[in-house]
C-alpha cells in the first residue's frame, strides 16, 4: 500500500488524536485520545471502541501476522473500558471539565495461545503522541455505580487493566463524597504492572474512607503472593475494608480475568446453578448471601461484573 493510499485511509477512517501516551513499561500503557467531535456524555464504568487500520505498523516482538490484500484496507476495533487519571495536574481530584479527552489503560497482547494473531494492541503500542486513531462515537455499558446507595460499602476487585473502570468509578465516589468505605483491589503478576499505584497511594492518604489493595501473584513485592479469591476467603479483604462483607449494604464490582470472576451457568428451566472451576469470586460471595447480576433476566444483584475477554 502506497504512502498516498495510507494517508487517504487515515483521513477517511480516523476521527481522534492521541494527545498523551505513557508507557508504564514495554507492554503496558496509559493513552489519552481526543475526539474530533464533542466528548460524549457517559458514566464511569462504561466503554467505547478504539480502532486502527491493518495498514498501520505493529510493535516489534509480536506474533507474526499474514494479511490478505482485502484485509489491508480494513479497520480492527475493540471495546475498552474508559479509565481515569483520578488526579489532576494540580494534585487535586481530576476535573473532567478542563479536559476534552478519554483515557484508556491497555496491555500489549503479543500472542494468543489459541493461535489467533493479536491485531489491535500491537498497533496501539506503535502509536506516538499526535497520531490518529478511530474512536467509537457511542459510549455504552451497564457496569456503572447506579445500584450503589449512599453509605453502602463498595469493593472493586480487578485484575490487570481490568482496573480501568474501577479507577473511574472510585474517582466518582470520591468526587461525590461517598459516605461508605471504598476498597479498590487490583491483582497483577508483578508490581511493575500496577500502573496507577502511586496515584492510589496518594488518594488513600488524603481520603480516610478509601483503601487501595495492590496484589501480586508472581512476586512477594507490594504484598505477599496471592490471588483475589484467597484474600476474600482468608479474611484479609474485610480487614482492609474495615467492615464485614455484608450483602445488605455492600456492592462488589469485578472486572478482568474471567477465571477470577467465575460467572456461573444458570439453568433457565430448573434454576440450577453450575459454577466454573477453579473457584471464582462469584461462587465465594454467593455462598455468603450475595447475588450476582444475571444479564439474561436483567436481574440486578449486589455483585456486578465485566469480563475482559
């Protein structure tokens, strides 16, 4: 494809500009994208799509890709939860009124075990500030703070970049002056994968009702090596929250690895519930009186979830 053809495709297919890009490390980044149109109204926890053409370069060291001639003029898109810086440049809570961009927290998928070649993230990680992208004009999603009442305890449990919507929702609770305790836990492999760690530490120091619990599974760095399920069953989560996990006044939000979440299969005819193995958080909490949302029946419980793949 000639440079002129690429230039024409970019002009025709893209509608937003990268205005900030921070590589936490080679495989993890925070990126802010400014749309050509007014930023759509939305709620913390929702998502929209990012897209790049197959004609764009890819980051080095990723799974080899073979494209057909028909592929080259296509755009690959994926939905990403919107993140939030939480703090502004002045050290106070972030004020969206002074910005015109959306923030995303993205991990580089270098290869897939099932043989599918990652198409989008290798291209996203080749971006530079000033580059153009496609941004979905619609922001959607039901993973929001709508069910939370003033005074409820709110627990966010995320893995990896599943922390993104939780950052936005935690910011919203702090902005509101939410009266109940708020605990935001994120589980990653290594401490270097905690891209917002210092921000959370500063906020926890300023807001007594806010706690951040960083967890690592492959090194005893920030905490002992542990999974989210273990933190719940061992009682450590309640210690950090400073309250019992009471289903009458607690909402739990789960985002990230489906194995951590553990969405059960519910038989419509009999009502029987089959939980996946290994045990996920939903099974642990439902044994304690919690009820997870059921999308098929639009039932809203007190455990809400967003799977990342």
